[in-house]
């Protein structure tokens, strides 16, 4: 799968570790920046938008965004139609985001998660399928479908 990655300066270290882990797992990675942690003027919207556009446009099957808390990235990414970005802090939320919400972008906080936890959440997010069923109706409502999700 092609996975788009983005971070600001606060999320760079975790983004770089995620890139290496995804490549090791056999995924193709679109690293859309930041290029280093040494860019204090790196603004999270400048990285969240290209990742969200890559997912919404079909260039990437999933995305991972990392800023200080993950909050800013999730706000920006969710403004694009077709993007379902989930801010996750533990295995349960990462799994539920995929299984029940068909989340296609994982948002992480580089200042609130240890690297090992972040990598674990990415692994859970990548391997967990969407279960569909009644959840498909709900996701359809998120995406603007009618009452029945069609």
C-alpha cells in the first residue's frame, strides 16, 4: 500500500521512525515533509493538507500525520472530503478507528507519545480492516450519503 506521511518539526522524529517501519513492512511511502526537526517555522497545515489530498485523491491508500499533539493535524485533514482522520493514543483507539470508522489517516502526537507506542499504533492501524456492516451506514453518513448510507 502507498502511505502518505507528514509532520511538522515537533513530529519529525516519530514521522521518520514511522517511514522506516512502513518501508520495512513493504509499503511505499510518500514522505511529504517536514524534511527535518530544525524548522521552527514549519506549520502543521502545510504538511497535513498534502497528505490529506493524497489520500482523498487516491494517490495514497492511507496517511499518517504527526505534530506535537496530533490535534492540529487531525483538524486540517478532516476538512477535506473523503478523509477520515483519527487522533489516536492507544491500541484500542487505533483499532476502533479502522474497524468502525474506516479511518484513512492516523494522527499522532510527537510530544505525547513515546516512539515505540507510536510505531505500535501505526502497525495496528495498517493491519486492521474495516468491518463494514452497520458501520458502513455510519461512514456513509459521514461522507454525506443518505440516511441508509447509500
